């Protein structure tokens, strides 16, 4: 089809027509599978299995969780505790998996930042402002007389054309030393619990009224087990040159399990599921889970079942 001059018999009868946007992936060779002509890709960067999986979205049944995903859910569920300030979780490490400190990577990244700060004072002030807000909100705390242990996350800033958030700090939990594992590689990622967009769009159009909500700094609303804080350290240097070590007290946006930890609540105890599956106003008014929340939300310090 792409070459009208090609009169080959093999191209007279075809069963699959590939659009121009994917044709570049299918330019090497033709193979016959059960009488069907297929253009096959030989591009190592193109994941054919993932492409077909996306093509089946909404048609094929949902895939079951893998063994590692089930183990991640089990570990997170068993670790969740209700504290006065909110919910606390532990990092779901794999069996005997712990990262290298990555300290030298963190030092090198901080030195690179210092060079940029000397050229752009406004960049430094914005960066320092974000650090100060983290401290004021209780998201991080300073580590006094730190030993080099746990894991140090290199970080950098992304400037945004936004009045309320002109700078976002990105923490790299995938940094690692040669021959060692990063923090992300040592964590069980858990399943992707993010709602599929087409599910949301279809339900959005089913009823006359729709409810929308957002949680400010949602990932930072989930507390981190203090025993895991040493794996979320990062370095910072003030104007006077004093070197500081901080550790997160909350789940860090950027680590492998952040979205999973935020999203994972057993369905029978999750009021959001009542609404996300579709419900009338009367059904919401008569639903005790929607009106009162789960039982564990009204207790303090007790493990969530």
C-alpha cells in the first residue's frame, strides 16, 4: 500500500492494514503466519507486546496481578497505620534487597547545582523556598550528625511557567553506583492502580452531574515509617556554605511505589470506589461507607485491616 509500484503477489492479498503512523516500525521483512501476511518490526526499541496490550484495552479482560504485585500489596497493607497526622506506610522492599548509599552521586549533583546557583541567584532563591516549605509543612527533617548510610537521592529543579509553583524539585530514586542497585530497583513496584482514562470518560458521560476533586500535594499526605527515612535522604547547602542532610517524613514523589502507596486502599473500605463505580445522589446518601468513611478512619494508632 505504501509503494504503489510494488506489484508483488505477496502484497495483493493482505489482512492487516498498518497506518502511516506505525508503518516505520514495520519496514523490515514480511512473514506469513497461518496464511496471514504481517509486516514485522525488528526495532529493539519498539515493544510489540505492549503495543498489542494497549490495542486490547477495553476488549480483553483485566490482567491478573503478578506474584510480585500481590506481595507488594500485602506488604503495604500490613504496614499501613493510622496516626494523628495521617496514614503511615513502609517501603515494600524486595527480599533482602537494599540499595547502595549513592552518596557520591548525590554530592556530584549538588556540586552541579551550586555552579548553576552562582549563575542564577533567582534559581537558588526559588530552590531554597521549596526546601523551606517542605520544612514548615513537616515533609522533611534535618538529620543531625548523619552517618553515610541508607540512600541519598540526587535532585534537580524544573522551572515551570506557573505563578503558584514556579519550581518543582525532582528527586532521583533511580540513581545508583556502578555494580549496585538503586532504591527503585530494591522496591516492589506494586500494580498500576491508576484508573484508565476511558473508564473515567465513559462514566463521566453517563449521568447529568459529575463530581471532581483534587488533593493538594497528595503524595506528601502519606507518612513514611521512620525506620525507612534513611532511604530518602538528600543533601543541601545553604548560602553560608553549611552542608545539610535531610530525610523525608512522607512518601516521596519519584520513588517506584509512590502512586501505588497513595492509591492502594481495599475496595470494601474505600469510599472513593463508591463514587468511581457510579452512584446516584440517593445511593450516596444511603451509603454508610460514603457518609461515615471506613471504621479504621475513626481510630488512632491501630493497624488498618
